[in-house]
């Protein structure tokens, strides 16, 4: 009788976390299968020596779970700072509970979508904007499953074992905290679709990484347009305004939507939206001006204020 099913998720490269994630265990649901995610921990015997190690040291060890014959030579990750620890993690262990028939297919068929959602939400929640001047990290690795019976370990063969997760992450100065990761896992476990305005802001992040500042500004403005439209429709519906969509059609441009917000007495996060958000977009689209990173970053930051106020992620789980 199999007592435990574990998966070793190999990132091959590294995903950067805050030090509070080290040693943590998060329980969640993957398509009705209960799983736990175990993260590696810092070896306490070397913690005080890290100050003199130059950081970038191989002091991360396997999670403290009973996994017989686990390869001790696996590089679980490295530490980059002290005392505010940033760590790159190469592996996590997944424990699978109450496994039904064909659970392998369920896990492998859904893990990529789950992780794709998870990493997107991590990026949105942490505001982890890429920096083209620093190295970006590509995650690409398989998930292998093992059956544990006493001290016996047997790899579970399946046609999905070569499936790889392939996503990009930024340099070590931008990391994800345990609280942010836990929230992202909750959204991903519930399989909550990322709202359109957040998909657009993600595109804006990617544009910024690739130094396509024009597209970054345009996508951020489009995210703002979607957010303002949703807010206006919500307010109009709350007062039983007849045919609110028809009214909104008369205020199609972003600048016009701001006029409508004022008419509806809706508070806005900034009064300087014309110069900080709209003008850079008009310069790029209508005047063909070249934009720089500072301008694009400012536009994104300003738009994020509206996402927080008018389309908060907390509404997704209400």
C-alpha cells in the first residue's frame, strides 16, 4: 500500500523569493486534489556564517519531510543577502493527498496552468516589474512524481513527465514574500481568471522589460480604460441608471471617462492624470514621440493606483 506520493518540481533555473518563504509549507487544492507545497529551508548551522560568505552561497537545504533516498546533492537554492534574505529556489516538493484513480493525469494536466496563474498573480501582487538592465531568469523544468512506501521510493512513470513549465522572472532585487505567494496560490487554486485590466498591465510589464516603452504606455492606458469603464458601469448600475452602456459610449476616450467620473462624483487617485497618464500615450500614438523608461514606469505606477482603487484583486474572492 502506497503511503505517500511526492512530486519534485524542478525549475532548472531559479525563481527568487523573500527569505520568509524558506521552510514554509502551503496547502492548496489542484483540481479537487489536496496538495502541499514544501519549500526548502536555510541550514541553521551556517546562518551566522553567511555574513562572511559573500552571500551567493549554497546554504539552502531540502524541506524537512520524510523522503527516503532523496538526492542530497541537489542544489536547492542559494542565498543572496543578509539579514533581509533573498533566495533563489531551484526545487519545491509537492505532497499529494487522497489521490484518486488517474491522479497522475489530473496533476500533470493541470500543474502548468496552475503555475502559470500562480506566477502571474505573484507578479501582479508583488508589482514585480522587470528591469532590462538586469538578468532575467527563465523557469523551465519537469515535475516528477514518486511513490513512497516505507523506505522504498519508486518513480511513477507517465506520459506527462516531460511536460515543462516555461516562464520568465526578473532579477533578485524583486522577490515575492510569503504573504504574496500565499495569496497568489489561493487565487490559482480557485482557478480565478485574471481580469482583462490585469492581463493588460502584465503585458505592460513585459513591454517594459523589453524596452518597448511605447507599447508599455499604450497597454497601461488600455488597462486604465477597462478599469474606468467597469467602475462607471458599476456605479450606474447601483443607481439603476437606464441603459448605462449607451451613456458610456458617449464617453469612449479615457479623458472623457474622467469627465464622467467627475459628473458621478467618483473620487480618483490622482488629479494629474492628464500629464502623468494620458499625455504620454498621446505623444506616442499621435505625435510619434519616443518615450523613455522613466515615463513608462510612471504611467504604469499611476495606472496601478486605479487598479487598486477601482478593481482590487480582493473582489475576486468575495
